[in-house]
C-alpha cells in the first residue's frame, strides 16, 4: 500500500520554485442560490469546503507571519490542483475577511483514488432470496415509513479497479460515487498533499494547516437545511429526512434507519448508532426483570422479619448500640435505623440474587448476539476486510518516518519514525505517565475516605443521637446518611474535574506514542481513557462494596486509618444501601450532566454565532456558509459517546446486585441519548468526514472484560456486602438446635443473635464517649453482623462459630455462583455462532461473483486475444507455403 501511495501521490507533490508557477483557484461571486451544492456552473459537485481568513485583512499577526501563511496556503492549493482536484473560491457574504474554497474531484481522480484506497463498489444486484423473520409484522410497527425513506438496494461489491470498469454497476457516473464516498476520497487527498519542505522533511496535510490556523475549517457539506426541503430539484434532501424520521423527539420509539444513516454519515457513525440501538433494545429485557425484582422486594418488605425486629420498640428499642467513633459519639438505640432497614429490605432480597444471576447470563446474550449483528453489518456495509485492505497510514506517522530499518519479511529497507530504542523510551514514558495519573485518582479516593472519617465526627456531634430521643429528623438524617450523601456528591464533582484534565493528558500521551493508523490511534487512546475512567468512576463504589466496614475491629480494639482516624463502619443495616445511594447519585448525576452538556453547549455556541452576524436575516446565505457557523465535531468524533455508554454499561453490570433499577435508568437515558446524538449531528454540527469502521474497535474487548468481571463483583457483593448469606445461615442452622432454641426454622431472634455484646467498662480512655451513660445497662451491642463471643467467655471478643459458618457459606456461594454462570456463558457462546448462516452464504456468493466477473472475464479476454494471434499466425503460415501461381 505504501508503495502504491508513493507511486500515485508522491510524484505529484512537486516543489514550487517561484510564485509564477503556482496554480490558483478560480474566483467567482455567489450566485444567490442558497441550496446549491455545485460550483457556479451547476455541473461540478462540491465535495469539500476549505475556509481561511484573508491574510491581507488579518491584524493579529505580524506581516512576515501573514506572508508565510499565505505562501503555505498558496502552495497547498496549487498542489491540490496538481493532484487533479478543481478549486473554486468565493468570498463570504456575511464577513468579507472569510474566503471559502470549494473542492471538486473529477471522475478520473475519483477512480484513481478509489483503486488506491481499495474502496468496494457495486458489481450487481444481490440475487439471494432473504427469508422474512417471524416477527417482521411486529417490527414493521416501529420501522421508518418505507415510502419516506426507501430501503437501500443491496449489491454484491468488490474493490474498485479501473481496468475492470465495465464490470461494475455504473448507471450514471455522477451517482456511482455517492457524496459520502466522494468526501472521503477528497479528504484522503487533502491529508497527504504537501505545503512546505523544511530541512528535507516534507510538511503536508490539512490537519496541520488547521492546527496552525492557516485554514479555519475544512468540512463536507450538508445537503440541505434540516428544517425544510431544498428548492433545488437535484438535492436528495437526506439531512431533512434524517431530522424528520430519526432525530426528531417524536421518533423516540421508532427503529433507526441505519442504512440511511450509514449512507449519509459513513460506516463509523452508522456502527455506533447500530451498537447503541442494539444495546438499548437488549436493556429492555434487563429493565423489565430488574423492575420485577424491585417490586418483589418492595411488596415483601413488610414481611421482612429482621427489619420488624429492628423497628419493634420491645426488641430494637431495648438494644443499646456502642458508639461508632471515639469521644464525640455516644450510645444510641437500634430503632434509629428502622427506616434504613425497611429500605434495605427492598434491595437486599432474594429477588436481587435472581437478578444478579440473570444479568450474568444477559450480558453474554448481549455480546454474542451483537457479534452476529456486527457480522451482518460488516458484510452489508462492505467492511469485512477493511483493516487488511483499506486503512491508510496516518499522515502524522508518515511525516516522522526518518529512520531506515530492514524488514525481516521482505528483506527490504523501509522508513519508520523511531528506532527500537526510541520506541522503548516512548513506551516507558507513556506507561509511567498513565500510572502517575491512576495513582492521582487513588489519592483523590483516599482523600474522600479521610473526608468521610473526619466529617463523620462532626455530624455525630451535631446530629446527636441520644438514646431516649424521638426527633423525626433523626430517622432519616443519621450521621452515616449525611456522611454518605455529601461524600458521594463530592466524589462526583472530583470525578468530573479529573475527567476534564485527564482527557487532555491522554491525548498528549497518545500523540507522543505516534500510532501508525487511525485505528491504532483510537484503540490506544481508548485503552488509556477507559483505564482512567474505570478507576475514576468505580473506585468509590469498590471501596464501599468491598472495603468499608470490613476491617473495623471492635469497640475495645478499633482499627485506625492513618494512625488518627478510626476506620469507617457501615450503617447498622450494612453497606449495601450506601452502595445503592452512591450508584444512584453517580449514574443519575452523570446522565443528567452529560445530557444537559450535550444539548446546551452546541446550542448556545450556535446561537451566539447566529446573533453575532447581524446581517444574516437580510442577506441570502449559501449552504457552505451556513455549515461553517455550525460546531465542528472534534478530532475524536464519537470517542466520548462510546466512553459514556461503556461506563454506563459498567455500572449496569458490575454493581447491579445492589441496584436492580440501574437497567431501567440506563434504558430511559439511552432512548434519549440516541435522539440527542442524532439531533446534535443533524442540526448542530458540521457534517463529519465519512469514515470506514469494521466494528466498535477496542470497545469490544473492554465490554467482554467488564462482562467477565461483573460475575465476580456481583457474587462478592451478595456474599460480603449484602446480609443475605448470614440470614440464610441463621435460618437453616442457628435458629434451631443445637445452636438455636426455636423448634422450626425461623428468622425470629436474628437481630439479637448477630449483635455481639461489649462491656462498657472495657473501653479505653481515648475511646470512651464523653457523653454520660443513660440507664443501668453495663453493656452495649457491637457493630451489626459482628459475630463475637460475649464478655465473660473464655474467648471473649473473638469471632464465634456462627462467624466461621458464615465465612464458609460465603466462600461456597461465590465458587458455586461463579462456576454456574461461567459454565452457562460458555455454553451460550458455543451454541450461538458469531456469523449467521445467511451472512456466510452472502459472503460466499460475493466471492464467487467477484472471481467470475473480474478474473474469468480476464481469462476470456486473454483467450480471445490468443485466438486472434493464432489465427494471424495460421494465415501467415498458409500464405508462406501457398504456391505462387495460386
């Protein structure tokens, strides 16, 4: 491929010796046709638009700098013309400083570069019969009206070759290359044309010219306004149809016209919306089951025996709990936690266990069926062999290829941007930078933990919990609740701030790595960003789920954090409710913040740009100037959209055992997200350069990794964060003899059995509460679920036999749950093939036709030529040996 590029492109770069040899664009005036997509002659289509500010009218730079910029731009445009492109320049209607250079690629240029880029184009109609789905009648209710957006015709395709031009399905040269393909070819040329040479190093590419400010923008055109149909009869009005049938809020329950999206925006955007739509549809099933599990917990919470005992004034009202901090905290009634125990019954029920197992299996179905859907799209959108055949080297990589190395396979010299030693230095630096930022996140998490520990003391003193107090506020605003909510809000703010900073750092690190192709670049950036986001978003949840309240000791011998702060304890109902609160704040806050940001930021920027041009309402403005005032999509395109959804996928799967409503919230958010993203692309952003994409890239293995980790985290949440296993052990073993006194299995007495006794006289002086003791009791109860022998026992304050039964049951549960779910996942993965039989048949049929049309026809041509030569030889031989008198 590199050799082909050198042969086709490099010779046409040329160095421009003087000003007289420069080719310049043709200057024309605007013809007052606002919807026109053509040059002034009405024949040549505008495939790309370049925008720059007239150097003679610039006042912000020195004259010498303006002259250099003008020279580079003139050389660049001259070389574009040398490459066969046609340019037409027009001055802005609203701002006389702006110049719009319209670019058109003629037929010969399109054919040449289509062959270089291995673009697949149609050979003939798809003649395979498609079997209609049994649910076709149902899906028709949600599909876009085929009379408005007609289904795309299916073709068998092959990589374009000029010498086989007659074999391709060409009805009209003007429509053979659709606008998206034309724009992609022109952008390929724009990215590789030279504009300067310095120290024998060529500088080239539109990206560098944009970065240095020589050009202000470069973009393909939207075909019309999204609000109304074009007055030009030749305009297809695809943008208007996309807004009306896809981006408009009224279509929130409709299926997406994916083929039409792909045709207008390219495969990369098409595959994103295909994945997001598929994920959202699969969430429907998870949301229904999650709501069912939530309703089960809500309807059965009044039958929750252990919660009734907490709220019972004769049971929980007589249980005095030990202070949860040194000095400032005091003794308190267990009944204070009545409301939180009722809420916990909703989430900590047997329905949650069923839902956790279901989600472990659901995520496997989601990934396997997506692989099948992705394989179908790869074939239908001609990206099956894209990476092997078509992807080009990044211009930034090509520009740095100054080192010569020997290729071990070809035994030929090739140019690379750095030596082996240089590559090691780059990798070491990048890895160190990544670890530094991850440690910075962990430091912020430690800061939040210290905040929890220190603020808990303040809340405990202000929200005093006296034993005989009956204030209504105390039932809802306990020190634990106040600490948890404020810490969650602070954690959310810190997460958002670190996101903004690290995004810039990750881009700088990836640019320094200098990946070879755009796919390599995006995959490298994806890995860095997700690793950071994983630690940033999930660290606080992992802390609450698996560390908080697990290493606190007991009142007589507490564990201290940093030698100063007493380690944080869970609410007497356990940490599960706090984990649920944390998830609700982060998931809900993140969704609301992102949606507001996605809507308001581009909308406000466009409104400011609109009102800043006072003459807009008085003058007719061309399509290219309308599009210039829209927002650019950004270098990373859909990267942040993918990242947002994958982080959400992690919350939905990793911690779903604590929050069964997470799939429902994700479903509602995604239904809005699809239309918001569509609305942004269609109305607020310039048209993206259409790009090929074979799949969702590095996000696929990340999703698979999350799916595997989700089984482990949910099993651990149920075992160690939830109170389910201790309750089951009590019900089946410790409620009846020899450990219990009940005649049948029951949950009665569970609270009294799990709250260990502590003698207040055993308090150390530094831990003894400053508040006076109320009542005649000489003991208090330890932390909830802390299973220890009472004072006076020969092993007092050591873990009792109930504790070891619970630990054994938890470990057994984790092993059984993981192995069962992993076994089911393996069976599902094996049974469901990645590529359907229908898609395999289409691929085989296409390969057969490609061989028949492109190769057998060549053989026939060679045979005809050889037959003609043979005939001439035979005739010549006959005339040589024929007698003269004849």
